[in-house]
C-alpha cells in the first residue's frame, strides 16, 4: 500500500486522437497514478503547438473531465487500500499531515505541528485518510 505515483497530464493536445486519450486513461489505471494533475491543453503564442490544428474546447474539456474522473477513482481505491495500515505522519499546522507515501491524513484535533507521529487511519473523510 505504499506505492504513490504522481503525474501531470495534458488533455487535448493537438495531436491527441481518441486512441491516445484512451491510452492516457489506461496509463492512469495501470501505474496507478494516485496524484494526478490534469489540465486542458491551452495553446501558447509562438509555440509549435499553437500552429497545429486545435481540438474544439468542448472536446478538450470533456477529455480533461474523463481523466480527472478516472484519476479520482484510482486515488479512492488507493486510499481505501491504506485504511488499517500504520504510518509515520509529518503533522502540519492545518491539522493534516503527510505519510511517507504522500497520502494526506486528517489528524486528531490539537496534534502539534512539525512532529512525526504514528497513525493508523480507519476511514476517509473528504479525500483525507482519518
């Protein structure tokens, strides 16, 4: 349960066809990518990509939504796999912390910041192990 892969993915690059989009979805599942930063392609002036034929904004937005949905599903599966496992957590000022595998943890109230604490999550609350 300590595997944590992160990636930045662009949805709707000008050369992306349906097969490439499907491959991106498969990639998220196969690795699995649990920390995904997905953003829609946006042409930047004076770049080669800006001179290529562009996809419709609605298609780009739809593909980004597809990728985000799959990434969220994979992340939820990963978080569920971590419940009941013991972790060393670096506590932060906002009442959360990070495990060694970068899972975000909601810590008990009044946990001092800047400490390494031992913690076993029993549930998921708002995307945080708790």
